[in-house]
C-alpha cells in the first residue's frame, strides 16, 4: 500500500500516518459470541474505551440483550447470526457495518466447545461434533474475517482483527479434540491473514487463553476438578474475563500494529511453549 506521502516516507512517518487513520477510540467494533463470558467482557472493554460495539449472538439472545444493556455509551447494536451458515455470516458483517457506519475492528470470539472424548463417543456423535466445531470455530471465523476485511479494505483506513484461540491448540484437548484442532487452525488462519491483509493496514492477531472463569466452565471450577485446574498455573487461579479482554483491547489498538501475526499466550504460565 502506497501512503499519501509517497514511497520515500520514513517508517516512523508511515506508523504515525497509520495511527492517525486508525484511531484509538471511537471505532466501530464487531464482537462475535458476545452474549456472556469473555465476549461480554470484550464488548464492555471496547465500549468503556469509547468505541461503538455490535454485540453478536447465536442462540443466547436474552444473554446478549443483557450484554448490550450493560455497555456504557450510545450507539451499540444487537445482531444475531448462525456462524455455521456462510450466508448469515456475510450478512452479519454487512449488518454491523451498516448499523455502525463502518467497521474498524472484528473480534472473533464465537466458538462451540462440547466434550467428545474419542474412547467413549460413538462414531455418529463424533462426526457431528467435528462438523459443528469446524463449521463454527474455523469456517465461521474465516468467513467473518473475510467479510469484515472487505469492509475495512473498502473504507481505506485499515483495521484490526483479533481471533480468540486457545491454549488447547498447543497442549492438547483430550476430551475436546475438535476444539483444540480448530483453535490451532484459527491461529494458523490468523497468521496467514496477517500477511495477506498487512498491505491494507489491517493487523491480524490471536490470543491463546487458558482457563477463564466464565459461565461455560463454572461447573468444572466449582466441582471436584476445580482445585487441580487452578493448580495448573503457579498463581493458583484461572484468568478473569477482564484480564483477557484487556489484552484483546490492546491488540486492537493503533500502537499494536507491529504485533500482526502474533499469537499471545494468556494462561498464567500454565503452559510454556518452546
């Protein structure tokens, strides 16, 4: 991408121009899977930053309405779509851009994660689990990223895409193998998109959280395995949604452009990659 100042513009000047074109607040943000948990925390973090948020939900409309009601500021919208459906996914990006007046940031948080241990899951259930995980976690993320990127490219002002991956992509998910595999694919997807979209001023990154204290895993954290889960980290606890949301907010900031292609571990030193 040639900048307005011409090909002789210095790297520092180009970075400054990118920061001007891509503001630190007042952005138009789409957060998928924002009904509760991490998605809700991410939506709140952007709204508190002065951004306008499109809150996406799949089936949990009532929870998503509660998220919307909790956001500070004005102009936020609620949008529903099944990300396993490519047409609905494209329509979601279009609806967000129309409602917000454009699209500057996409956070791909929506995912399914149902247990399917290979030794005890029947073949038909196994196949269905894999199909659903791939359709939502991988293809939904890929399709929504493509649709959002087209809006960002058309605007000509750059943008940010942040994918929510998982620690399980690296350490394995024995009871949720399709989840671990699709999250590993999301990390790889993000790195490919980072290279492909950089010429348009769009920075793509991923986060790889470990356990987060959300509604989805409350039964595990309060059950017999809770102590062992917390002991995975030397801090003796799991993450709060707000901690992970803060990292997502930073990766979506103007100053984080040089993090493009990164996969940021957020697991309290519970798994160290080499």
